[in-house]
């Protein structure tokens, strides 16, 4: 079974960006990691190698979080990985991180784009979490990813933010229903972060980056390690009495 000093954390979309940073920070604090990737197998294997170099166990599994028909097969592969590497233990933490960004005004957002956002950011989170309820150990933790854009507004992110608003509501209901099992469920809401998310808009567009910095109390856009470090502290620190909460990690953006 899993060692309580080395919890097993499943992170969707853990091959790059925020997911990669979370995986490395959690491993640095003693966690074993199962990360998923959609198509970037080479990137995922590189993260696994980094985690192993830190002295922890890690596995990468393919998963399309926007395709619920594949969730049954994923759960089977997850059980196989747990049996092979952890003698059949369940997971202690699920981080619903995987996502995409579509930057368009509402009036220009197509139904296909809306459906893709919904499939990945809300339907996928709902049904993947449901599929994994038998794998998450009692006393565990589910962490959902939202966005600062559910509190403040910026042009072009309305459809994306609406999906994340739904995730925040889902978080509270999951916290209520899973409370009897001792499973805590919380949401983090990052502000603007310098990654390739949304085509690298924050990272690669100097004007956008400068605009965010000027609207942020701490004077800059966020970096992946700002989120990865906070997530590791939240999941492996003394936060056992917190559930159903939204924690914003934005450096004070748009206060």
C-alpha cells in the first residue's frame, strides 16, 4: 500500500506548464507522481525522468480528458500502474489540471469551440473525478484548477471562465458529498501565468505581459513555479481542515 510519508498524486496534464511545475514541486516534497499527457509523450517521459532523479517514483499515462469514452480504459491502465509500481495502492490526491485556452470574444466563439472547452474543462473534470472515486483513498484530496478570471474579467476569456465558474461550484458540492470519506476538495485559481497556455499570450506578448504586471499588486505576471510551489504546500502541508474553498494565486491581479 502507499506510504503516508510518500503520497501518490495523479496530475492530469502533467507534462508541461503548471502541471509539470506541480509534479516537480510535489516530488521534491516526497510525493510519488502519476501524470497524464494527451499527445506529448516525450515531454511526459522527461518529467518522469526528472522526478526519478529526485528519488521518487513516477509514471506517465496517456489520457484525453475531453473524451469521456476513454475514461474506463484509463482507469484500467491506472490500476495496472498502481499494481506494478505501488503494489496496488490507491491514489491519495487527484489534481484536475489539464486544459486548453481559447482567446476569443463571446460573439466570435463558435459552438464547436464552446463544446471543446466544455468537454475538457467541465464535463471531463466531472466524469473523470466520478470514474476515480473508487481509486481515491479515504482521507485524500481532490484539487481542481480554476482561474482568476472567474473573479475579474478580461476581454476574450468569457467562455473559458464560465467553464471554470462551473468547476468552482462543482468543487463545493464534491466537498459536501465526499466529506464523510474524509476527502477534501478545493480549487486553486491562478492569475495570468507565463506558459504556452492560450498560445503563449502572457509569456510571449510583451504588451500583454506588461499590462498584467501593471495591474498586479506584486508587479509582474506569474511564473509556473509560483503555482507549483503553492500547490505542493497546499496538498502536503497542514491544510487538513480546509475543504470546499477557492484559493486565488494571482499575485493580487486586478484588486
